[in-house]
C-alpha cells in the first residue's frame, strides 16, 4: 500500500498536472488513513485488505475527533481517487471507497463586495478618488506599501524607503488584474511576460491541472500595469545590477523588492494590509476579488457559460454559486431601499 500511494502521488504530479498544494494535501490525507489502519508496531494492510467498512470507520473516527465536514469530504475524495487509480492499474477489482457517503456540506455563498465598494477600494489605492465608496475619503488615497515586502521602518535605508514607494504601483497593478481578470492567486503569481498580449489586453492563464485559458482584462488594469512596468525594471536593476534581467525571475510579471517572483503568501498579505487601512470590517482576501469579478459580471447580464470559461471552472455547478450571491445582493438592496421591506 505504501508503494501504491507513492506511485499515485507521482501520477498526480506528472500525469494529472495537479498543483503542489493538491499533491501535498492528498499525501497527508493518505498517510493519515494509513496511520489509522496501522497503529504503532502493526504492519500496514495490503491494498486488497482495505474494505468498505474500514473506510466508513475512518470517516466516523474523523467525525468523533471534531474534524469539519469539509475536511472529511476532502479526505474521502482523496481516498476515492487513490482507489480508483488502483482499480485502473489492476491492483484492485473494485473501489472500496466508492459507496462511502460524503458528509452533507452546507451551501456556502461567497461574501462579495458591491461594485461600488470594489471601485472605491481600487480607486482609493491609486489616489484617483473616482467613484469612491461611501465613507471613504481622499485622505486615505496614498496607502503605504505592505510590510511583508519591506524591511521594518527603523532598519530601512534610503533606498529601501524609495522601494516602499515604488511598491504601491505594483500593488495597484496586481489588485486591478486580480479583479479585472478573475484570476486565482496562483495564476497571478505564475504569470510571465510572455503570457501577456498588452495590445489586445488578454492573458494566457494556466489554471488547475495546468489547463490554459484566454482571459481579457480592462482599461483600468492596463493603466495600472503601464505605471508598474518602470517599477518592475527598477526592481530588477536593484536586485541584480546591470545583469538583473538575466536572473531566474526575470520573466515573472510581479516581483518583490528583491527582484524575485512574488509568492502567493505575499499577495495574501498585501491584500490584508490594504483592507485593514481601507475598511476594518471587510473580510477580504485575494480570492474575494475573483468572487467579485464573477458576481459583478453576472449582475450586469453576462452569460453563466461565458463566466465559467473566464473562471476556468470545469463544472458549471461550481460557477452557479455566484447566482446565489447575486440574488443575495439584490435582496440586500431591496431591504435597504423598499419602504415596506
């Protein structure tokens, strides 16, 4: 069974092109199941020794230890996928996890900022003041760069302080692009210069499973990118001198202050930093901009199938959750505006 798990993880990585995050989680889930079946001092069971009832007992064990239903569902999905692979490879005759029921999950509707709030947030970041949301003032227009990308202020040299000012333009560009193209944060950090057609304002995006799709972006994102390009060149020069362009990160669109490709964790910190300054009541993260992209398109009459293509969803049912978010926003407007609501 240990050998089969190792082969399966290689299959996920090399054949299925699963993300490193997915492979890591599936590895943990399968190792946890294996540990459950083989207490200390016991030999792990053979593949053919794993039964339907063992998997049901494992699910009950997870439930008894207070694991969330969503986490149990993911672990069960990992087991189903693993045993399905074993059947396909001829190691098993049938999948013992196939008939184990998945815990019923509550329908979660993503919390989405209104178009006015999102415009106000982004315009405020750029210092434009156009279309600022209610309660937002011009005094907040020039926000500081996120601390995750700079040294603590007491240790900063003059050049570091200059870099801090430059990063504001980078941050505006990446936030605009997240919202304009509905990108996953991994897709944003994975963007290379060769993936951009700036004249046509389109991106070639590599999504889950390394699947490529074409996504357009708008004029505001293009404007923010134009202001960012000189900053990017300066970051490369600061990192590598005259040969900075030849470094391993030279093709990345978004760079940190060291001239390296920006990480997903850094993007999360950047979003949280600006949200805390703009409005402490928002629970905003990078994926929230993707939610807003889909909900606002749907509210303005975009076809659900077109939104599915833009988001790179394999199943339409995944995209349909945005119809519920759109209806909820309409209900909020009704409750606030109708005299007899």
